[in-house]
């Protein structure tokens, strides 16, 4: 018989703070349009889950080059920083795995856009990294 693991993990205050610090750093890199730093904070191949304009679910795996190319195109070459106002709800599965739900307002070049997404983060060598991104509307760009 297979022994099932205990799955009712409750994070410590330090673990919650670690996730908040990780996202603060990621948001800062995003705000500076520092795509290379954003890529350093991921585990590749990166899993992506979305939907397309036809309403079909889409999934893909991107290597670092695909990620940096797509993010460079999306974030553009603007000279102004991008700002984020985000509310995040981390759900820890274990001390090394968390699903983080985010509601965010991104302001870029004076235009606001509302975002809702989730990320799966894993902890490796004492550092968090995102491994899966879930957000609607990216499917047409993932093929």
C-alpha cells in the first residue's frame, strides 16, 4: 500500500515573508523591464497554462529564449517604469511548493490594465523560483 503524504501544510511567518520578498523583487525587475533578471527567477522549461481567442485551453513549455522574447515584446521598449499594485494570496502545498493567486493593476505609460493570474513557485537551493504561469489570454501567443 502506498503511504500518502501529509498535505495540510501551514507556512511560517518567515516563509510567507519570503514569498512577499520574492514577488517584490520580481515586480521591481518587471517595472524596470529587466527581462534577463525575470528569467533568472524562473525554472526552465517553464510551464504555461492559458486560453486562446477561441476559448480553448492551451498549455506549453517555454525555454529561456522563448520567455525572454515574449516578455520583451509584451513589455516593450518604453522609457517609463511599469508599476504594479497587487494583492497576492499564497497557498503553500509544502515548504518548497506554493501556488500564488494574484489580482493586480499594472500601469504602463499611463495606461492601467487589470490582471488576474496564478504562479506555481518552487523552492530550490533556498530560493524561490516560478515554474508555472497561469493567466488567461496568452494562448494565441504560445503556439
